[in-house]
C-alpha cells in the first residue's frame, strides 16, 4: 500500500493559474486523439464494449445525467453532482441483477440529502419491481416520487421562479406580447397543435397567439400563487411548453435579444425537473437491477493543502523556459495585461490557494472513489464507465478523465465547457495499490504536457461556452417505445 504524492504540484497549479488568465480561462474542449466515432471500453479481462451505441446505453447515460441534475438541489458550484452505476449479478437473470447508484457532490451531503436518498431508493426500487408483476399500477408511486423531487428541489425552483418573474416582465415591457411578429419566409414547418395544423404563413398568426397564451399562463401562475404550489405549477407548465417551436419563434422575435434568451433559458431550467422525473421512471422500469437498488452518497476525500508558498510569476515563467517580459506577457498570458498587471493578477491567484485546502470536483471524487473501492475485485467489470454530471465538465476534469485509466477501465462524460478553474486539485489519498499511484501520476503527467502545449499556443479568442447542462440532455433523447408519461 502507498500514499499518493503529487510531485511538482506547485508548478502544475502555477501553470493552471497562468492559463486561467488567458481569455478568462476559456478554452476549446480538447478533442485530440479522436477515434472513428465509436466509444470503446475495455474491461479488466481485455473485452471491448461499445459505449453509447445501444438503446440501453443511451437510457443509462441519460438517466445518470438527469439524476445528477435532480440531486443538484441548489444553485451554485458547491452543489454540482455526479452519478455512476455499479451493476452486479447475472445479466441473463434480471431478478439477480443489483444496481448501486453512486452519487458525489462538490460539497458533502447532509441529513436532508440522506433522508431524500432513502425515500428515493425505496420509490425507484418499487417502480423497478413492478416490471416483474409485483405491482402493476405505478401511478400513485410516480406521483409520490414527483412530490419528493419537488420538495427536495425547492431552493433551485425558488431561484428560477424569481428570475423568470424578472425576465418575463422585461419581455412584456419590450412589447413582445402586444403584437404578432412578421412571418419569416423559409421558416421550418412544424405542428405544435393539430387543431391549427402545420406551421406556415397562413397559420403563423394563430401559432403566435398560441405562444402568447402560453406565456400569459406563466404570468398568471406567478401572480396567483406562491411557495410550493407556484413551484409545482411552474415546473409542470414549463415542461409542457419548453419544446414548442412556436414559443421559440415568438421569444426569439423579441426586439431585445438578450431578454428573449434569458426568458427561454428560465423556461428550460424550470421544465427540466419534470423531464428528470420521467427519465428516472424510465430507468427504473427498463434498466435491470432496480428492484434491488441501493443509492450510495459518496463522502468527499480529504482535500489537499499546499504546504508551501507558490512561486511568483517570474519563476513560473522561468520554469516554462520563458523570461518575464512585455513581449512574452502579451504572447503567452494576455494581450490586455502588461508585466505589472500580470504579476499582480498572478500573485492574487497564487495567494488564494497557498497553504489552503484545495477542492476536488465531483466527477473526480466519484472516479477516485470507484477505482479505490473496487480495486482488485471483479467489481471492475461491474462499473458502467459513464459519469453523469449536473454540469458539463471543466477543462481540467475532462483532461483527467481522458487520461486516467486503471485496470482497463476508462470513463467518459457528456462533454466539457472548456473552462479552466484556478482552484483545482487531486485529493489526499493513502492506502493505494502501486498501480493506482502510477495511473494517477501518468494522468497528471499527460495533463501537464497538455497544459504546457496550450500555454505555448498563440492567444486566440474563444467564445464562451455555457457550463450549464440545460438543453444538453432532455427526455427527447429517450426512445419512444420507452415512454411512460
């Protein structure tokens, strides 16, 4: 057994801080070493498995992403969640399969989370058991599950309801509900309402009035109810309208584009929760093992603290083979900074983490927990190699996930937003087998090589990519014949 010693961590973190000053830390997600388009996993026995190409794989991945979103009950980085499956038993005998759902969060779980976990575990197991004839009518269970999900997510729903009120008022003040926007020649045909028929120049006005009515219904909910009742009505109504093409045409016609964008974003966020509910039910019904479900809330590993002061900018540049000069600041750090400002900004970043505990993001917490607890057992074969995330992975986590492999197991997520966060770290870990230490060192060494390569590239402007998962996954991705709505 061994402890993981993070060699050269001061230089690694300094390099992260240097890159975070470039374009606000926004990078394009790394897509190097692309394969032929088929995701492949190799288990401990050398067997290859394609990931993401089957109906069950898509349902599993969608379930894990939506479960992570549902468990992120509050707005903010501390509540980012990740989830994974561990499947044990004989796949040829559905009743012998057991599912363990592993969940990690940026901040540790509390008593409220544990209470919700217990209720959720029982309800999803009951839904799973109904497939085998133990209970046929699950409508009451689905309603109880919806009540639990709504109650647990009240803080997030309250936040979005307040934001929706502000953005809806701005939308009304822009005059978007007072007139019908003109029809655009060449618009895509759709049918939001069979009574109106296919969208065209002739039905355009009717569809715009329909969209206006749906938005006014939101306004009525905000004005006529409050608290939990309001949150329920908003979650249900936004779910029913969020994919209406006519609604999007009306909102996007707003004279103030940013106002329309914010309103549509709020509708998608509020409607996502009920979409999560239906995906949970589908997973419990169609993924083997849910009658014996257990949900494990992963306790965060001990954060790592830096025991020494991080180097100044001149030393960090020298370590990278560069001198600190106006030319090199503009070439490698930021075209907007001179030497003095670059030193000040860099020192601020370094001082914020020197001799302080550094957080480990939830996706890494989960992967490290899995590989540590499953070591040396047949359980490596039981881990489904996909990590569901409530937000897209950051640039550093995506790189780690790409480069880290142990026992033939590699993981993937639904993608990265490409942003570098200064406060990023691998936690303290002891009692590890030697090959896990080697896997960690190898991943970090490849990451450092990647970061050095990014540092040496010319500075270019990269567009901001949303970190949120809204619109990235939706129950529209599920197969139609598994619809349980």
